[in-house]
């Protein structure tokens, strides 16, 4: 059995008895029942996933997976391709958006080269797990071979396992890759069955004409490569990307290890959808970080039954949404752990 | 001139030149322009309000104003009235939702008795600024006298000034008062002109029948007391509440002192609307913390041109939404302060 199939098989349903225990505690805290809304949901889900009635605040890490895209040469992005390695080095130096927000959230950042078209020469402070030097142009053929696609997913699986053993117990996804909203929209259209134009947005900020070209390019790539929507690895290999595969692997790996995983924005949601196509049970371990400006994200979230935690008009990626969501998930757990009960505080419950 | 009129006159429009300076900096940080969405908006607005091109992270405090309501005896709430003082003591001991979330946000909590129907006997750890022992029942007459309404607003004005002098520069509102969604819906209907049934919700959790009774009670109170929708103090006196007046005062006081103020949920938004009716210029200094479950909040926010920061299905009050919003406002300022520029990081801009 392949490592991916083995990982998918390890994913178990969350133990509902812990949800009941969490709900019972939430209902005796000094507030009207349910009045903290989704903060209570976050606490309940985390208690269930950890299988622990009183979990500590989690040790957090966000993985920013980087990869390049052959299709970026086709004018689908507002930024040139060399920005991918430049931003990777910015992450390593701590100057990017993800670094700032992860510091605030108390999360570490792991920068992972899965498929950047640049030789980092063993630069320190990052994971060198390169599977390929940028994907092939999906207008000419598949993004990568089936073997490469498997290897990309395995990168995420291996990291989930490695960081669990280091004591991390809340993982987050992030991405960097000029051009990567294009494969993400392709994955979205293929798996949800929605027309390309309904799931394709402006990425880093292209104009109307470039958007039209992007839609045409995705339509062409899908009709040329014919990915099978029921086969996540096939979709990944034919129209995906290296960092998207690693994100899918991190989701599968986290769930297999019994850890919650925060799925950042549009690109991460496409990766999560690949994981979900491989094993739908992964969704119980996922938290959607934020509502992206990219229009394709909603349909993918709906397919997985996820509701974003914040909606702040963001479209940066990197894991920036994951960092914000982790703060609010902590809020839920803090409420659960620290609030006084009606009995402790001598407060009358509604029965008075 | 009254203290309130004097405070309202001190409110100046925010200096737009600082918005331009903030925007110029946001646009050279290593991200596509505008890609951090509302985090950028928070930074820009704060730079404008402070009139400081590089503000420090603010020193934060949330004011939880408490008051009782005569109308609570009319079955409009799921909880008995004695819960107001019980919860005040819970705040002072640090066991309530607001204490937990304020600790996470790095905000202090000031607990203020403005109108609780209970003698706290100079209990430590809270502000004793009682104007009245619970409002009158608005089904029988006005909630309070015009003089009492002024005094409640002055409580908030005085605290904004006092805490500015103590070095606090981000203020947040919160409330505690069994029955206080009833006066809040009354204020909302009166000032927005919307029918009572469209702006009245379940508060802490009443059933269908009690909701019907609540709507009838508010309609009766409005037709009996006839508040003038153009006169914020008249509305406050006739159908408002002590804590709602103090919230209005805190908003006016913050704006007069040149400080941003975070407006929590439904009750706080009703207080903010009283302030806005007195002086519309206050809105430039306000941030709406969260979208409350209470259905009346939206129309009030629209009238003031505010958009909530988070939407997590919350309906607790106390300032819990303010605490979460403060974390995300900090996120915006951190992005603004800490991110590398394109030039610093050697990253190609889109013209690259």
C-alpha cells in the first residue's frame, strides 16, 4: 500500500463522546448557553479531535509551502516568477506578512521548498524538500508526473509526523507560488464541476483582459489534460502544483496523527480539496481560516462542509489567514478552560 | 454649555493626510497592494486617528458598564435581575468571558457600576459611579430623568479622559445588564425608524412567546414615552439605560480625546447610536467589534457607516467582541509596523 493510502486509512472519525463532554462544560460556564457562538464550536471541536477533556493551549506551527508554476509564463499573474524565491528568502528572514502574524499568534513558521524553480543551495532556516524545479506548463501537458504528485503529498505527510513528534499539535497551511491561483481554480472547477469563469479570480491583482486570458488558459488546460475529478492525485498531477500537493499531504498527515489543521485561503483550500477527494474523513480535522477574496473558495468549502473563521477581505496566502484563525481558536479554548462556572461564581442560572 | 455639548464640540475630523501617508507605506510592503484587506484598513484608520505615522501598539482597556432595568420585571429576559450584580462580582474576580478574552488581547478591564440595583458597598476592583438604582420600568414611564441621562453619559466622558491620562489609547465598550436588549431595541427602532419586530431578538435566549411579549412591551414603551429620534439624550432618558448612556459617553469622550473606540455588540451599538445622534462626527473614531446575533444591530451600524470586524455568532456582550476585535486591530498595526518593504527585502514589485 502506498504511503498516501496508508495515511488515509489511519484517519479515524472524531470521538463524539468528547463533544458531549465539551458541551456539558460549555453549558455551565457563566454565560447564556451558546452565547459565545463559534468560539464554543472551536473549543468543542478541538476537545473532540484531541480526545482530551481539558486540552492545553496548542503548540502551533504554520507551514508555508513554496512552488513555481510553468503556467506563470502565460501572463496569468501580476507578478514575475522570480518573486517566488525572493519571497521565500523574505519568509526566512522574518519580514513577510506570515512572519508578522505568526509572531502575534504565537505560532512558528516552517518554510518549505517543494517545487521552486531556483537553487537555494542549502540556505538555512528552511526545509529543502524539492520534488521538482517548477511544474510544467499545463497549457502544454500535465503539471507533473504521477510519481512527482505522490512525492509532493508525501512531503506534507512527513512534516505532519515530524512536527507532531516535536510536540506541535496545531498545524496550519500556507502557500507561496507566483501563478498558483491558476492551478487552484483548475482544481476547483474540475472537482466541484463549476464553470471555470465562476471560480476564477484576479489573484494578486490582474486586470479584466488578463482575467479573461486566465479563464481561457484554465479551460484549455482542463480540456487538454482531462483530470479525473474522483481521483485527487490525478487532478494534482495534471493541473496542480507542488505546494498544493504538500498542503494536501499536510491535511492528510495531520488528520492521520489526530491533529487539527487550519486551512488558509484559496490555494490552501484547493490543496485541502485534493486531500478530501482522497479521503473525505479529513474534513473533521480541518478548520477553514478565512473567507478569501478569490471567488472559487466558497464552492470548495461547501463541498467539505467548512465555514471560514474570519472574513477580512484578504487574498495574500502564505498562511496569514491561518495565523489569525489560530488566535480565535485559542480564544475558544481559553473560554473553555478559564471561565468560571455558575456554581463557582455564585451566579444564578436561568432557572434562577 | 453642558459638558456633553462641550465634548461633542471637541470632536474633530480625522486628518486625511495621515491616511495618505499610511496608504503610501502599506503599498510598499512585500505583498500585492490591498491583499491584506481590512487589516490594512485598521492600520490606516488608526494612523489617521492617532495623527502619527508610526504608532506603537496601543495600550488597551475595555469598560464593562453595568446597569439594571425596570423592564426586566416584565418577563423580557431569560435570566433573573439578580444576575447583574452577580456577574459584576464575577468580572471583578476575573472569571467571566470578558476577563478571559481581555487577558488574551492584552487589554485591561474596568468594571463600572452606573446603575445596578444593588449596593456593592465600595467593593474593590471596580468603579463606583452609580447614577441610579436601576431604571424605571419603561412600560410605566421614562427610564430616567433628563438629568440622570446626562449624568450617565458624563460617566463615560469622565472615564475616557481619566484613562487617556493614564496612558491608555485604545478604549473598548462592554455592557452588563439583565434586560438590556429591550431598551437597546427600543433605541434602535426609535432612531432608525424601523418597526420594533424587525429589530428585536431573543437576547440571552427567550422563547417565541416571550419574544412576542418583548416586542409588545417595546411598542408600548415607545408609544407611551414618545422619545424624539433627533435628540439622543431624550431617547436615552425615555427608553434607554444607565450603562447604555455611559457607553454613549465613552464614545463621545474617546473621540473628543482623539482616541479610537471599539464598540462591542448590540447594546454597545445602541449606546454608540445615541452618541452618533448627539454628534455624527464620533463615527470616524469608532470600530464595530463584531456582528451580533441580535437582528437590530445591522441597521444601526449602517446608519453610522460601520462594518463589524468579526462575525462569530456571538451574543454575550460584556465587551467580549471588543477584545477579539482589538487583537485583529493589533494585527493590522503589526503588519504596518513590522513587514519588510519591497526595497528592504529585494523583492520585485509588479513592475519588476
